[in-house]
């Protein structure tokens, strides 16, 4: 059972988040602000931290900076609220793994936490082989569990390559997870995000239905990986009809943080050095350069 630390100075928000997590069968610890959270992390081993952004004593940004240094293997997920967008964007740049808008906690929290835990859980792979991967190709079905397994494997490859520190490995993992999920749902299965905004159950039901129906079930996700001395490059292509990437509003603007759509592109562009789509909109190239 995963242990999650919930950090928020609002008792009501702590209780809401904690209740949602406990219903998903996770153990929950609580802290009222960042300084309290760091003390709790010294006392207890936790698998993930879910934190508010605006708090007394030590806000979300300062907490992420301290946690990155003291607990580099523990991912931090932000709870954002209107008015905290700029601070949250800086916390993501500082090393937070992902975020969930507070107004969407009931809908999105458990799903986001599950994906982050799946991605960052240490895999029992052969680390000697992982450290020697320099190029690889994968062809995957539209199976989220398989996609999470690939992200976990590639995270191990990056970790053992020595190219990136733990924080950058977390960032790349989250970006890969978002890109692969988009390729599956929006690309191959052609399930529009607008459906999810209005009815999450209908969104998931349609995706499940299309996994079994032609032509969607026959489409595959193609992943090419190359590691150079100074950068890691990932090319992810689906077999769907694509979209007009040029028509998407700038996802890196802080005010986009609270929008229900565009979350994946926001995280990819925040965590990576270059994100480029092809003309058809069914292939994305992700580039992360090694830090000095």
C-alpha cells in the first residue's frame, strides 16, 4: 500500500483530498504547511506528496525545492487554485512531478496519483542492461498499463545512464506518460478531451469501447528512443488522424494551468527543452538536454 502525504493549510481541503485517497486504498498522512511536511518526511517514509501551493511557513515552491534536495526519489504533485498559477508553474519548473486543479480534485485526483505512482515505482529490471541502452524502438497496443510499464522502463534507462539527476528523470517520465496517454486516447482512439470535461465516465466508457472496435483497436503507438552524449530524444507516433497543433493556445502560459484541457502539452513543454509536432499532428518529438 502506498503512503501519501497531503499538505494543505486548509483543513477542509486536506480532508477532501485525504478522503479521496483513502477511498482508493492508500495510506494518508497530513501536514499543514511545507515546514511541517518536511518534518513528517523525516519521521515517515512516503511514496508521494500531494501539496497545496499557497501556504504559510513554507509555500509549495519552497517545499518542492527542499524536497528535491532531501528526498529526490519522492514525487511531488501540486494542488492548484485560481490565483496560484504563476507560483505553481515555478514549482513545476523546480521539480514537481505534476498538478491537479483543486476544482477538479474529485474528478482527477485519484487517476493522476495512480499514474504518477505507476510511473515512479521502482521497476525490478536489469539495471546493468538499462544503463547500456542507447537506441530502442517499441510498438504498443492501446493499453495504459503497458504504456506505464514502458515509461517505468525508460525512466530506469535514464536513471542508470547517468545523463540526468533524479529530478530530471521525474520530469521526463511525466512528459512521456502524458505524450503516450495523448497518443492512446486522443490519437488512436479519437476520444476528445471535451467529452471528459463534461462526463468522465462517458469518456472512459468510449475509450474502452473503441479498444475493442475497428479501426481503433488495430492502431498502434510507435516509440523511438535515442540517447546521445548531450540529450535524450523520444519520438512518439500514433496511427490516428492527428490534430492541428498550431491551433492550440500557448500551453505554457500560467493562466492555462486551470484550464481543463491542454494539461499534457503544458507539462511536456514545461519539463522538456523542445516539443515538436509533425504537420499531421500524429507525431511528437520530445527532447531533453543534459544539464551542465
